[in-house]
C-alpha cells in the first residue's frame, strides 16, 4: 500500500462527509483517483473527491497545522505532515464524543458498512486500504497511544526511505498538550470551512 499523506487523516475526512454516503466514498477514495478517472463516478462521489482535495489544501495551508509540522520537521522532514495528520486523527478519536452522537465503535461499524456497499467500485488501492483499516480496526487504534505507535511503525516500514516514523509516538507524548491545543484550535475551523462549502 502506497504511503499518502492525506489518506492518513481519513477519520477526519470521513467525519467531515456527514451522513452522505457518496460524499463519504469520494472522500475515502480521492487519493487513489487520478486526473480524469474521477469523471467515471457519480456526481455525489465526484463531489466527495473534490471535498477531500479542498480539505487537504485548507489543512496544508493552515498556520496552526504548520506550527505542529514545524515541531516535527527537523527530525522527520517531509514526513512531518503525515505524522501530524495521524496525531490530529488521534485527538479526533479521543474527543469523538464532542463531535458525534455515535460512539467511535458505532461510527466505525456504520462506515465499514457503507464502504463495503460500494466495494465493487473502489479503486484497487482504496480496497486494499479498506482491508487494512478493518483488519486492524484503525478507528479504535487511533484513540490509543499504543495504536498510534503501531500505525506509525507500519507506515515507516512502507516508506521508500528511512523516515524514523516508528519513533514519532514519543514526540506525541513529549509534546502532547501542545499538539492537543493545536488540534482543538484547528479542527472547529476546519468543520466551519467544510460547512460553508
């Protein structure tokens, strides 16, 4: 499975899709749909692909996210953004009850059912990623430091260069309050950005 920065904050992407199934699917597969391939999907899925890219652009340019990246950049270079994505999904999982009436487990089951329903039209890499998500129950894993460590270690094995990401959970623990504060500042602004699209 190829490493992609924006697939790493997929919990946020799925949450920001609301209850629209096709928007959710488009958001989930966007990293594996290139160029004119998007035009082969329904309007709702295309809208989800476009939303995914708008979220990525907004996130990449946000000054609060940049603060988080700078804290990691010297050690992890261009992988800093990937790591911040995972850290922010960790905090979304930790504070899930503030954002959803469903428990994280209930939401996970709901999302798995939706993605399984659309499984025949998933790009191959998205289908492989979905298999990984289900096998390791990544939603629940993101809520625990141990789970974050496992995810980062697995990603580190898949990088073409030595990334050191297997050590990044130590940085999360060392600067936990700062990353937490940055997430709490950033995420409501991201929600507002998506709601006015």
